[in-house]
């Protein structure tokens, strides 16, 4: 009877999967921690604290006036620009900007020199009141300083019933859950694989495998497949629980769910490349956590896990855009809430694949069997 490499690989997968499911740390880091962070960061409000608001200025606005300068220099506002009106409207509808301000200079001989209007959306219901207060305060301050005997420097027009467009709610969970899913995949790919293959080598299990007819690649396939199966099960649980209990948006239902699982699989396999590299460099098991944290923590903090990278300074945003977790998180959010297909997030997928090519090229050179 011919020796079956495939059956041997499945036997390794089964034994390794049993070992992973019996590990409390694997359960805690893969499932429990993401849910804790979802609860903490997703459902604790900011208590009305002042935030830095992203605001767009209508391209037809008059910007050669003191009101615009006052808004531009306000530390609570960051003015952003978009290449098209459609992109601006899309960002407004998602609640990523607090509103769009239009400043119009009065051409007639009126007592008020400017008209100011504000457009927002129901996705920014937690932002536009703060923005309205900032505009009111700036207008009043300028009026009192420059034109103390006139009613106002500008006529600020804002009617919430007319100027707030009702759109699909962009809930906090829609941002938090993809970030925590990405973090779970990154942690499992780096820590799980690094410790798994280091321990297999250190306990001479890999050496014992060599005494059998199984080929080396099938050993890696078997152990890696066990990690993939377990982590995809946790991804399944996180997405399903988020949808059922927290109202996580799956815009196209089952189709979106499948696309999220495909992205999760892709991200996990690529992140496992980090784990293979670390297991090759590590001399002792105590050196694995420093190596792993050097990879995980920067992405954890800068990769859009808890908040958008747009809040960072430009130099930090540039670093964030290089990180693979940033692009996985962005792809997950675009597919889940915006309804984009996998082909429409091809730029994020392409960067992830490029990272995979680099990581596995290095892993092949540094991975050690003994």
C-alpha cells in the first residue's frame, strides 16, 4: 500500500488542532480578548468630550475671509479635501466627516457680509452639534471684535430637519469589530505559529517526523492547517456574534459574510509568515515575545484597530499605510459596511499579497528544522 502524504498531513492537523483547542491561552487571545475590546471601545461613549472633527469645505466657498481662517486655525477642527463630490458625500454619509461647510459672500449691500450653511448626515449625529457650536462661537467672536455694532459677521443657516441627510447608521461596532478581528488574526498568526514551530523543533518532534516517510512540506501544511482551521472558527464566531448580538452590519448578508471570511483567511495566512520568520530567529522561547511584540504592537496601535489612522500626524499616517494590518482592517470595513466586493478592494488585497510574497521569501531562508 502506498504511503499517503495527504492522510499523514491530516493526521498531523488533527493532533495539532486538538492541542490548540485544549490551550486556554489560545481561546483567551483568539476569542475572549477581542470581545472584551469590542465591549470596552465599542460601547463606552466619550461622555461628550471634545474631539478633533474632520470637516469639508464646499469647493465653491469663499475662503478669503476671517471666518474661514478662524475655522481653519481652530484646534478642534481639521479641514479635509476630497478629489470629487461623490467621495465627499460618501465620507459624509459614513460619518467620517462631521459636515460640509459652505461660506458664501453677500454681493448685495446687506448688513450681513456672509452666509454660512452646514450640511451633515444622520451618521454624524454625535458630531454635528459640536461643529455647530464651533461655527457659532467663531462667528460671534469675530462679530464682537470686528463689527461690534452689527448683528453678525455672517448669517449662519442650519436646520437639522433639512440639512441632515438620513442615511444608514454607521455604528461604533461597524468600526470596532473589523479592527478586533484583524488584531485577532495578527496575534494568532504571529504568536501561534512562532511558538508552535519553535516548540516542535525544541522538543525534537520535528526530528521524529523525519523518521517517518512524510515530506517536510506536508509537516508544515499539517501544522499550519490546524492553526488556520482554529482561527477561521474564531473569525466565524466573532463575525456571527457581532451580527446577532451587537448589530454589526453585513450589508449584503451571507455574501458579505463569505467575503469577510475570505479576507480573514488571506490575512491570517500572510500574518503567519511573521510567525515562521520569528520561529527561525528565536534561540529560546523567551525571545519570541519581544520579537512578536515588535511586529504586533505598532500595527495594533497604528493599524486602525481602535480609531482611524486619519487622527495621526502625517508622518505617522505614512507609517500606518505601510502596515499590512491597516489594509486588512480597511478591506474588512469596506466590504462589511460599504458593500464593496473583493475586486473593489483590490488595492488593499494587492498590498497584502505583496507582504505575503516578501514574508514567505524571508521565511524560506531563515526557517530551521533542527
